[in-house]
C-alpha cells in the first residue's frame, strides 16, 4: 500500500499535489512518500514480531541519504556492497552494528573500511575473499565477523538478470564447498564465523523458491553445528516481489513470507537478518514526467516524454512493467488506446512502456510512472548529457528536494580541459 492518490482531481503524494511539485522543481523528477517508506519498514518488522531481527535495508535499491535517514529512524540497518554505500549508511546515522557488507568483489580497502567501522558482518562470497579478509583483519589487530554467502542452486527472480541463486551465477560459495570453507575459516585467527547468508534473487513472486533455499540453509546450519561451529545468525537476503500493476496482485504478503520463514527459522534460535530493498522503497516512489510531443508513427502512436532510459533504466534493461498514471485525474475518463511511451534518447530501447493503453494526453500533460522508488534514481546516468534528475521527499503536506538537479556546469565539472599534445 502506498500514499499516492487523487485529491481534487490531481494525483498527490500524501498531501502534496504533483502538479504543484512539478511547477516548483521542474520535470522530470522522482518523488518519494515518507509515510509509505515508514509503513513498509513497519509491515516488514511486524512480520517478524518477537524475533531477534535485523532489517538491513539494501542500500543499492535507493541510496539517497535522506531516505536512509528515514529508514534508520524506524530502526533499520543497512546491507551495503561498496565503500560508497557504507559511507552513506554511516552518514545517515545507521549504527555500524546494524550494517552487513555483501558483494563478490570487496577490495582490501573496502574490507579495511568495514573493519575500521566495526560493522556487524561481512558476507563472504569466495575463498580468496576469506583469505584477504583474514589478512586485513590480522594487520589491523582485529577479527572479522563473517557469514558465508552460500549458493543454494535455486532459480528465482523476476528476470534472468536479477536471479542470483543458481549454481552458474557468480554469487556465493558453491554449496558443495560450504563445509570445507567453514572448517577453514574456523582455523583463521582473523575470522570469527557467525552465520550463514543466502540471497537468491529479486522481484520473487512466489514463496516456493524462498522455502526451498531457506530449508537448505536450515539443514546446513544444523550440520555445521553438529560439526562444532557456533552459528548464531542467519541472513536470508532480500528479494520479495512487489506489485507493479501488471496483474501481479497475487504476490505473497510480507506476513505470509514471515510466517513461512518463522516455521523454518524459529527452531534454529538465531538472529534473523534480512536485506529487503525493493519491498521497502519500490512503491514508495514515482517518476513524474511531462509529455513533450505526441507522434503518429507508421505502425503505432508514440508519447514522447521528458524522462528517458537514463532516468529509469528498468524497462530497457529488464523489460520491466511500470504502471503509468495521469497526474490530472480527468484523463482517466478518456478512452485509452495503445501507445509506446518513449524518451528523447537516441536509442530504440529508450522506451518506458510498449503498446500501453493510455488516454490521449495533451502535450504538456504530466504523467506519473509508478513503483519507481527502488532501482530508479540509483541506476540513473547522464547518457546523452542529460543531467541527473532531482529527488523529492514528501512528508504530509511538506516536501524537500533531497537531491537537486545539477546545472550544466556542475554536470561537466569533473572533466578536465586536457591540453592539446599537438
Ligand atoms: N541482498 C543482496 C545481496 C542483493 O544482491 C540484493 C539485490 C538485495 C539484497 C535486495 O533485493 P530486493 O529485496 O531489492 O529484491 N536492478 C534490479 C534489481 C537488482 C537486485 C540486485 N540485488 C531491478 O531494477 O529490478
């Protein structure tokens, strides 16, 4: 559930009309609803009421510091995958004891940064990373709390590019290697084994792959314990799917997800760590864009808007479906007809929606691309020298610009005027 609704004929984010916001910040822009973010964290945490729980928001989904601050104030921690994300989480006031560090390619510098901060856990994804972490920890006179990310060979996820738990994927240590690696880690003086970690994919629309993977993890925990390992944490990653408005309302609720997991995990008596990203931020944000032109092509109609694949790459990269709503409610009475919604970028793939039934928007009309709060702004680029677009955060009837639109000069500021060599 989210807080984007029509009021007095205009789509609002909580108490703020999007037409007013568009006038103030210009289009295109991202708009997030603070009440929705808070609600999603609470709903997730309620699903694990009474458990020893760490909800480590997956910062890759939305790394804006103001967003992280909101989530931190709800008690969330952070799942980070780079030095930059770790620094953002700390800057947002997230305690190091609530930060887990994931990723297949953490450099020694990044490992040292995490150790220096005293983070909760490193999710180790290879034997060579284990060795590097041990070295770095010893050189710093400390020990690194770790979980191995195990690869359960379970297929899951809304698209092949966001499935991570199959044997052929680069993620995690092979299942068959787990026992050997836990035994090795136990003997390393810079390593303190704490738990087991798994993450099988993203936008997962059914509980079954989760159940399969988590039952395997529970068996592994029992086997490791009988080998004498002290396993006090299980990190079950993220991945719960959200409705994008494409007949996907049958998705499991966080409560169903929680119930299924607790049946498997409660008997283990461990700290439960999760890394939800999309489930928290996805439906808490939208992308507002303006119609530049309408165009009748040879075979179909185009709606050319001022947002493009550089602002929201999900449709181009994953064939993702995002619901599209008019900002002015009056359009919802019009007869819809199929249109391709495209941006100004010079690529055929710059298409936000294909053959989508939409009303006959006039030029200048504002259009909201829904469910854009996760993997939207964070995946933006300046392709075609289009400046990154602003992000705004609505709280009740107030809004703040939480990332401003750079000027042309700011956009090119890092480029040096290289002297000619001829
Ligand atoms: N933990 C790890 C280790 C991950 O790799 C991810 C996502 C998450 C947690 C959070 O997953 P979530 O709860 O958000 O599904 N850009 C793609 C999604 C990539 C997901 C990458 N990993 C998209 O726009 O669909």
